[in-house]
């Protein structure tokens, strides 16, 4: 007898099927193999055990006495192999498709993490993948086309395929500048317009016009733009390395910037803030979600509620 280690699992499977079906043709069909391959496997086993294993009688393969004994052991091997394979398949976690949320930089901080935490809390999927994408004029079409799952921005959508929900208005801006900036000695709007501004790429006002920029122009002092930052990190770097200023209305963004060593934040005087916003509607945050043909929102309710909660909490 040759070494049993030379027997492949596939050969054992062929043996067990031959024992049950008594035909190389039927086994070949059942296992999607060629008939010669089944015959070669049988001959290999005969060579290993020194026994014919099956004897052809009346066009059927009849097992020998040794084959009856061998089948019990081989069948047990196949049961173990199938059990291991089933356990391996069941243990593989198939993640849900990645959720992509398009958002403005003022509302990006901690967004993905909050959605992940809520998914775990709601037992949705502990392995849920979330990513954020910078809002742009293309976001509306991307949402309609299913390339992204939700949008958080400062403008409403008029597309009938989308729900455009007004979530919250923020009132009151905060002045941000480096801690040693001379503006802190007299932080009035008439002093602010003497310094350049750092803008975020997306502003919560029509045509990205800032109220202070409009005010400066009315005073005959067109405000200079030091930098247009794609995110809060870039904005912070510009502020730390210049005499530029920044006005931010979203509290979460203010908290982030003021936490950076070397930067300082101060809520603007109510009367001045109100005066600056004269002629402007209060900045509003909108949540866009795709609708199905019957008008129902496609994203699950837990995700919609999580995004609305995140937006509200970012303004506290």
C-alpha cells in the first residue's frame, strides 16, 4: 500500500460518488468532470490500496468488501471537509456597500464617525463603510445617479427626484484669527475689513458672497481674499501664518478651529452680526436625499435621522 498522503480530497469525493452511483459516467456528470478523469482517480486509488475497489458487473461498478469498509472512513472525511467549508463561508462578513455622503467642509468633522457609531448602536452593520465627498455643483446629479447616498449643503435642490429638507438655520457668526492678531484689541466690523479674509470653498450665502465682503465694498474697501480653503485644516494653516481673518457660523467648525493651538475664536457682537446680515437670508443647512419613483425616500430611516441629528448637534 502506498502512502495515504498521496490521495487528494477531490479523489476521495470521486470515490464516494462512485460508491453511491456505481457509474463513472454518472459521477462525471454529477461533478462536472470528464469520464477519463474519474477513471484515472479510481485507478490511482486502486494503486494506493492494492485492491480493485469496484468490479464491473452488468454495466455497474460493484464495490468490493474492502470498499465498504473504506467508504465509511472516506464519507466521514468528506463530512468534515464540507462542515469546515460551510463554517468558513458563514464566518465571512459581507460588508454593505459603502455609504458616500457629500458635504460642505463646515459640516464634515466627525460626520463619518457619527454615522458609523449610530449604525453599530442600531445593530445595522458593525462593519459599515462610510466616506465623505466634498460638495460641488455636481453633487445634485451624483445623488440622482446613485453615485452618492446623501448631501448636506447650504442650498435647496429643485430636482423632483430629490427630497430637499431644510434642517436648521444658524444665526451668529464667530470671528477666527490667530491668538496674537491685532484685531483682538478692537474686534469691530470696521476693523475687520482692514484685513484679508480666509474663505472656505463653500459659503452659506448665494453666489458664495460673504456679508462682510459686501459690507467692505460698500465702505469703499473691497476686502482682499487671502486664501480659499478646501477644508478646515487648510483654513487653520492660512490663519496661523498670516494676518487674515475668518468668520464661521457652524459651531462644530468653530470648536475645531478654536481648539487649534495658536488660534482664537470670539462670537461677533449681536448688533453688528445682524447689521452684516441685512439683505441676506439666514444661512440654512439642507439635507438632500434621493426619492424612488413613488416619492419615498430611498435611504433607510436610521441614516436620515442620524444625518439630521448630526446637523443639529453641529450647531449647538
